[in-house]
């Protein structure tokens, strides 16, 4: 099967990278994007540039190379459009040329935001299109912007099948459109479990070493985490808190200072995955204060290595964590409840904590194995082809 994965860039998400690598073992996998190169490509995947967003010269060169294969008329028109500065028109054309060249059996789009590039494909119905329902683009944007909701409701009936990253986001997708013939499959993000070994040497320490991982964004809820830890400091609990990915966040830095947590909180820049894994193995607790999520990879990864998780009960997180058995969930935005959950964690017997760590690992093995994810996505693509 020829499969095109598209989210507009070569720098795809962890989910897509793992999916692409698994699919490439049996299928021909392409990733097209507005890039020219990638430092660490996924093994076995064919990358096709459709015009750099960062470099006008590279954009022109890519556009001319693609046009040259379509004849002198297309080449001359491309020169004309470049001189006029019609980059968006050329991006659409470049993608059409690529699709005509590779003739994919199925196209898997990662975000609703890339749908405008595939309107003609959806209209022709010759190549089945699979759409992932995930994150802000499904959970928030259509319900805040009426024009976006109207646009999606026009295109959703033309999509062959939907992939949802959680049951929760599937329900939100149904609020956008839920036609009689809609096909929507929940496929959870998977881990290569052999790379995420369970930490048999875990020991809760004093001071407590608390970790959060995620980019600087309001939905990550770091302000709630810091207020919760401020409560915790009043209980005279000793802790250190490290946030990976929020080093330059001025609002977070201001809040740390105003709450008197400068000596307890460290912000560091985004790290490669092996380094994140090392931090997880050295930490006592993962704090996940997000107020909007699909089903976060960082929680799956923490549970795989046996790092206990305290999180808000938002999005698909309750599908991952059975609170009290596989981790700890508290009501969204309730900083006092989060602080109390962390304090309760410090009081737990080691035997109770070990049961939770092992149950969390079993949940990941059953629900989030990478091999299972790839095979389930192949079945989704098969549904699309039958349609």
C-alpha cells in the first residue's frame, strides 16, 4: 500500500514518527511537507518537499523542479506565479503534482488545518482521505470560531474515515459532524516498549523530585501547577520542580518569582527524547496540569517507565489513568486538589505505590503498544479504501 502522511511539515509529531516507522516495514510510506531537509528522517520513509516556508530561494527551486516534470507550459506559468509572489497558489499546485506522481492508495491528514490543500482530492473522491481528530483543532477551534465549524461540516461528509486519538476527542468530533455513514476508529498512541523499560529501581526521595514536560502554552497549565506547589510548600513538603520545554516563558518566570518558588523550580529547554527518558527515570512524580489534552504521550511514557502521574482529569486522560489504581486524577483547574493529591502521594506506603506503578505499566502494555497501533491504523486505511 502507498500511504501519504501529511501534517504540512517533515518535523512530524511523535505519534506520526512511530506510525511511519512501523508502516514502512510493510508499506510504501511518504511524508510531504513545506520543508527541504530533515536532520533525523524516519528510517524507510520517503520525504517529498513541496516548497520551503522558510526560504524563498528554496521554495522557487522546488516549485520549478516539480513544474519541469509537467511540461513547458506549467514551467512558464510557475515562473510567472513566482514573479507575482503567488506562493499559496504554488503550494497547492506543488502538492497536486506530488500526488499525481506518487499516486497514493490512501492519504492520512493529521490536522483539520491542512484540509484546504486537499479540497480537490475530497471532491474527486478518487483517493480516500483519513483525518485524525486531535488536539486544539478538534477540541476547541470549531467551537470558538463558527466559520471553522461551518467549513468542517461541509468537508467532513467527504472524508473516508476518521482516526481519533481518544474516546473523548471522538465524541467532540461527533459534535462537528456525525453522519449516518461516518466511520470513526479510536487508535491510541503507541510506544516501542522495548525502548521504555520499567524502572525496577524506583525509590521516592526527599526532597521530592517533580517533573513536567511540555511546550510553553496556556493549555499546559503550568500556572495551576505552580499554585498547587505553592500550597504544598505551606505544608512544609520539600520538593524540587523541573519543567522541560518552558525555559523562555516570561509569564511562568514571573509567577515563579511572585510565589516565592525561585529556589524550588527549574525551567529548561526542550530536550531530545533519550534525555527526557533519563529525567523520567530520575524523578519521583510526573505532574500533568494541562487543561486541554487529547491523550498525552508524556503520560504514557511516564507510566511505561513506572513514574507515577498526577494529572487533571481532562480530555482522554481518564481513558489512560484509572485514578487511585494507575495514577492520580483531580478535577481540572483545582489547584488545592492537585496539591492534596501530591501530599497524599508523599504519605503513601511504598507497597501501595509499587502496585500503582506496576498497574500503570500493564495499562500501557495492553493499550499503547506501538505494534498494535500500527496494525490498527492499517485497518483504518483498509476501511478508507473500501469506501
